[in-house]
């Protein structure tokens, strides 16, 4: 697998061509590029994924402690599943 192919799998493009970060495949470092997500939240997203499986919809990120509606509103345009 090429580096470029791996990068494409970890991010997605929305209909406007804007790169979105895939909650199911992004690394902790990539998750930290999401608005409002620091190291602790990125680690929590990775841990949640490992314990509960893949996110089914972007709203599932609110199942993580500390990510509520307000933070989700900041994140939603930057994430995909």
C-alpha cells in the first residue's frame, strides 16, 4: 500500500472537495487536526474505536466522555465515517 493510498483511506472528501478526517481510520495525530480535539480527546476517540468498534455515524462521537453537542457542532464539518 502506498503512502498516498493510506492517506486517502484515513481521510475522505466531501462533495465540496474538502478533506474530512475519518473517525474510523485516522491516527491519533490526524484526529488532533479536528477543531476542538487535543491529544486527550484524540486518544479517547482511538480507545472508543478499539473498545466499541467502528463509528456508524459521525454523531456517535458524542458517546465519548467530554464530547457533547457544542463540541460536536465544532467538529461535524471536519469529520466523516
